[in-house]
């Protein structure tokens, strides 16, 4: 049993992969290992791909915009209209929180409605004037003459 106790506990193994002979064969020089060079080349390839993509991006976006100009403008106008309505509603809601502002707006609305009825709706001649103004506005918006039908 004593003979078994004298054997070393750790066995040293040598592998050709584990050792790199003469890695620094001259004093003051460092030899580059192959895997580091390959990873650097891979990063350079990725950099070149990203650079070429970014170089062609303005041309691609210009072509995309020219191809889909009308739908993009329509979508932009719809988004702008939605944002405008939200902002106006937020401003009106904020104004409603001030005392006496809401009743003042109600009085202004009632006064304007009364003036409109008195100005345009009481007499037949003023109603004809109102229909003429509406037809003129319609022709300006639609782009057609109202008499063509």
C-alpha cells in the first residue's frame, strides 16, 4: 500500500495542439496567431458590407419615394390631420379647465348661431345668396363649375 501512495496524483499529458513551439523565436517579436487574423478579416468583411449598404441607401430610398410618392403623401397628410385634431382637442380640454372659459365659448357659439340665422336663413333672398356662396365654394373645392352638373 505504501507503493501506491508514492505515485503522483496528477498525470501530465502533452498534446501537440496544446503547445505552440517557438511562438516567440526572436527576442522582442510577437508572432500573430491565425484565429485572430481570421476574426479580424471577418470584421473587415462585415464592415465592407455595412459600408456598401449605407452607400446605396440614399439611392434606394430615393427610388422608393419616387415609386410610392402619392401614397406616402396621402399617409403623411392623414397622420398630420390626426395629430392636428388631437392637439386641438387637447388645447380645448385645457381651456375647459379654466373657470368661465367654457361658458364664454358657449355664449359666443349661441351669439354666432343667432347672427347666422338672422343674416342668412330668415329671408328667401338671403337663403338664395347662401346657396350661391355654397355652390361657389363647392366649385372651388371640387374644381368643377357648379352649373355643369
